[in-house]
């Protein structure tokens, strides 16, 4: 195989391997799934919001109130001293303290997923508000090391591959 083909193949494999994670991720199980009925001003609403409850809005998070409309991408975050309920399609869910609810579209369905307190902070963190936290503490070099290893292996294979022209090595 000539060097150009090997490099092109390595590039394709690398681009697939480092494509968006969402393209590989299976949809996590929904707490409740209901059919999407088509375009409407909203897909549901908050039934009750008691205590420390926030809802995502166009400008970030704000206090949740009964009757707030919900749409795809909405998130409800319930703190330690709060509770909420939502009504979306055929789903009527309670969102307990120290948890959150994410609303997404999976094919032609509405997916409601309640995430428990083991994965949700009691307060709304900067990742939920869209703000970038100060510093570079969350940066991972793992993809860089994986890509570097793949590139190095491809280079070694290309350099040591016999091209089948005889002579077996470097020409004089």
C-alpha cells in the first residue's frame, strides 16, 4: 500500500474516532417518553414548583413557577430544599430535591430524564448557566495522546512497509 493511501486511511480513522461524542452515544434511558405531536408553542409546563427550583430560559436560569412553559432543551434543577412536577404530553413527573430534569427529542418522541442527586449539584453550577469557569482545570490531554500515538504508529508502519519492489530497504 503506498504512503498516500496509508495517510489518507489514518486520517479517516482519526476523524471518525474523534468525531462528536453525540454521534456515538446511545440515548440514555428516558424516565418517561411520550410521542411528539408536532409544532406547538410549547410541549409542556411546570405543574408545581416549591422551594429551590430553577428552570432554563433563553437568558439562562430563572426561578421556576407553576405554569412556566417547557420546550426541547429545557432543564429544571431542584435544590436541596425544593420539589417540582412537570406535565409534558402523556408524562406527569415529579422532580425530587437534589435532582434535575432534562427534556430532549429522540426521533419523534419527547424524552424526559430525571437525573438524581448523585449527578446533580444542589445549586446551579457554571456549566448549567453557560458561563465558562475560570482557569483551565477541566482540560484533558487524553485525545491529544491518543491521536499522537495513532500518528506515530502510522508513521512507523509507513516507514517500515516493504513496497514490493525488491531491494528490501533504502536505495543507494
